[in-house]
């Protein structure tokens, strides 16, 4: 493994040197003397989950940084440096990181897909078929599968710490269960028209399924065509037809189209939700549990009278 990693590093040497000269975080991190197993994830949510399970026994980094949009991310020279040194690489799967497949094709690090075992939902409306919705981590119930997969992957990487990984994971899943219960309890008793979550991206299918909500959105997955007249008109019709009290949008995209839906329907703009990225440490959602808490509080406040 080490020989292959060294060959990859030499191949990307010129690019890495340029990245280091530019002061990229990747260079300073991988240049440290930290000898713990190095785990690389594709985005910040997975990195935080992995740090929580791994504790002090692993070093974890995310390819994308806080606030980044993961769907259309383009890897940088600094990312190559990260990947060439990784002992374990974790990604979401379900088509989320299509840029990632070629990125890791020639690397020798162990690779684990954290959504393995999820019962995937299609992207679309009703019984529509098509690509799977990748945002399973947005449901605290489905997130238990991620935690179990992280635990198994870290145990394979550092089996001497298996007991601690398992203990951390069990405590983590208890927190996820508590958040799910709070969401369901806060929504209990809402009239049917208020049991609908309307967002910019269709990132909440797993959460709405598990919380007993209907779902509507402007576009299925963040892409170039966002907020078209057809998308806005369809969403306006749903909000009007169901007398939905509030609409929401995600932090990594413009809320302009959803604000228009609110104006056209008289619904409130209920606030910003976080999905694909955590914030910086001093921001509103520095951890995954903070992200879930923020979104649950924002959704329930918007839908309740």
C-alpha cells in the first residue's frame, strides 16, 4: 500500500507543490507529524460523524470544506495530496459524489460507502423512478446505518480500539434517536395541510418519510437549472393547493426562487436549512447533530401555528 501511495504522490508532485505554495489546508494537514490512521471523507457531515465515532484514535479530514456544495465539486491539487496519504476513504454513495469515482480510481486506500444498507428512495414525485436520492443522512433514523458502517470501517482500520468505537457509536445513535423523537413529537397534532415540507432541493425525502410528512421541492438535486419558471409554478401550485404555511431553502444555494414562491402564495419563508455542509466552528451548525437540531427546530417552528 505504501509503495502505491508514494507513487501517486510523486505523480502529483508538481500539482501538490503549487497547492502548498497557495497555502491550501490540505498541505499543512498532511504535512503534520500525526501518526494516527488517516481517514478522508468527501464532505464535512461525514467527517464529523467519523470524528465522533473515532474519537482521538483517528485523524479525519474532509475533501470539501465548510459551506461547500458537494454535488458539483471539482477536486483540487490539494485534494490529491489528501487522498494519496489516506488509509481509509469514506463517501456517501447513491450518486452524490459522481466526481469522486475517478478521483479515487488509482488509489490503494480502503474505500467504504457509508450509505450501504440504506433502503434508497428514488428522486422524483409519487411513484416516479430514476436515480436514487442520496441525502439519506438527513434522517436521524437512516443515519444510524451510517454510524454502523463508520464503526465497522474504523474497527477494520484500528481493531485495537474497537470497544471504544462501539461505545461512541451507541451513544451517538442514542442522540439520533432522541432527535427523531423530538421531531415526531413536535409535529404531532398538526393538521394535514401543515404536514408538508417544501424546500429548494429535494434533500429531505428520508426525513419526511420517517417523520410522516409530505414533500415538495423546486428541484430534485442541486444542479445548473435551479429556480426555473416551471419549477416555481409547480411549487406555487402545491403550496396553494395544500395551504402550506411556510417554505424553506438550503444554505448552499440561492433562496431567490423560494422567496418568490412565498410572495406568490402568501406562505412565510420559514428559514434556511443545512444539508450538504456544516458551518465553520463558530457558525450555526459546526457538528452534524447541530445541523439536525437546527433543521428540526426551523422546520417545526415554520409548520406550527
